[in-house]
């Protein structure tokens, strides 16, 4: 079988949420499906080739999923397969961004800073009646792995509502390795093998950074602890448009930074708080990697530092701003 890009992503915190809030868990699944359906509709109603402006056409393609051969959801996980890494990596990143930003405004200005996921929505009923409903809008964040290698697909049969339907399944080394990479570290992060970077355009090379973790010796054949390496894709970096004036674009950092700060401040004392700390670090690292290649590097540093200090995170400044993730 030809080598292809296989991505495995898994919803952060879904198991814990499902145990206590089935409706909230359903909302999480619905969010990512909504983003997928919007992309499918957009491509049909506004074909990418219909845009005359090259910049707009590029953005339309990056915010589509037209390089995705397969999108296979199952509970809180999604497998994706693509044979065009250069197109797929920006599209995957924009998909993850859209999933998070779908509810991020609530975390930027939470009604209850201690519980930013709690919202009150208005429901319009018959006769113009309006009622308020409390709901939990949890962040739609994924952790995942990406691997480039051998993958095979096959048609398979499933049953839905007592009706037989046809779908697809995949297997192969790329599938196994993508799943294994998803567990590389904490937080909503994307890990991949260096082969992925090798088959992607050099335009995005700086968005891949090397990360390491300590691997414990777990058999008599291993004499000592060692370190494992992987690449991490800084997917939030795709939120910033290199074709825009960086003096204006730098303020787009707040779209991700403010919600990320508020989520960590709310949950840092919880057992799962580390995931939001890692998300905050990821947002900062992604912004710095992007703006360090522009004339606005110092502006980006000042904006991020100022926001952290004003949020009471001066003591964590060095850790959050450090280069090594």
C-alpha cells in the first residue's frame, strides 16, 4: 500500500466529562461535527477555485478539508487519512483551531471565572417566549498523533438504528504509530515522527519543534533510563496569517491567549490542570514561533508578557515563556 499521512486525535477530558455530564459530552462531540459539516458545506457553496484573489483562495483551501481522504469518527476519537501532507497539515491545524474557538469567547469573558465552562443560554420558544437554560460548554480540545507510513483501508459493515450501513476501517503501521504518538505527553498537543516534517512544505518547517520525554526502563533487557524524541506540530501557529500586517495581526494572539489563561487559572488546582497549563504554553510557543520571523517579534513578546502579568502569572512567566516545551 502507498504511504499516507494518518492522524489520530482524541478529545481531551471526554471520559471524565462523560461520567458526570452526558449532555455536556454530547455537546463536545457535536462541536467537532458542526465544524466538519460547515467545511463540507462551504466547499460546495463556495468552491475554492471560485476565488480570484490568491490570498483568499489559499485561506479558503486551508480552512477546508479537501485533502482528507477519510474522516472516521468513533466516540471521542477521530482518524484522518491524507495523501497530501502539505495541504493537510494546515487544514488539520485550522480544524483544531475552529473546534476550540467555537466556544472560546465564553472562556475569554466567563460569567464565573472559577467555572468558565458554565454558561447560560437563551432558548426561544413558541409565541416568542424566551427562557434561560444553564449548560456546560467544555473546551473542544484534542490531543493527537500523526504518522506517515503504510496504511490499508477496507470496507466494513455496521448497524445503525437496526439498519445495515457501509463504512470504512483502516489498519497498518501508520495507524498504530499515530495512536502511540498521541500518548507522548500531556495537553492538547499534536506529536509526530520526523518523516511528517520531511514530506511537508518548507513553508511550515518552523511549526515543528523537537520534544523529548524520559522513558523508564521496563524490562531486564534495558539497562538504564533513556529519552524518547518526537516532533510537535504547533497547530495554533496557523491562527496567524503571514500575509497580514504583523502590527495588526499581533493582536490576534489574544483570541487564543486570553481563553487559555482563564482556563488554566480556573483549573490549575484540579488533577487535570496540567492539560490546560500545557495548552497555555503551546499557545505562547506557537505565537512566538510565528512572530519571531516577523518585524513584530518584540511586540508579540510584550503583549504576551503584559497579559500574563496582568493575570497574576508573573511568578510563572519564565516557565511559560521558555523555549523548551
